[in-house]
C-alpha cells in the first residue's frame, strides 16, 4: 500500500513572525473578511497564501491556521514591533 503523499507533505509547523510597519496606508492590523479593505493581517495572510504556506481552503478563516496576534492597531497607526503566530 502506497503512503498518502498529500498527508506526507501537509504537516504544519507553528511559526511566530515579528515585524514593524508604517500603518499610513492600512486600515488597522486586524484581518477583515472583506478583501477590498487593506489591513496588515490581510496583507500578511495574502503573501503567505501566494507563497504556498496557506492552502486556498484556509484563506477565509484564520482559525483554520491557528492565527493569533499579539496586539491590534487602528487605521493609520504604526507599530515598531508586533507579532503574529500561525500554523503553516
């Protein structure tokens, strides 16, 4: 019996990302289901999806990848150091 190749390559690793940003062109930190709203989390999530770290089936619900943020910011607020953890 051949091993299931999908299961072999779909293991997940918990990852913490630390970053700073200029929030001038963002509408805050928090993910919004409305993809036309530009937020820091929407941008990070989209980049990770485009790089193949997040499956398309997990793009609409952050709970599926165990997404967690350290803090939130409002519209046009900058952050020197913020953190997000997720399972990729």
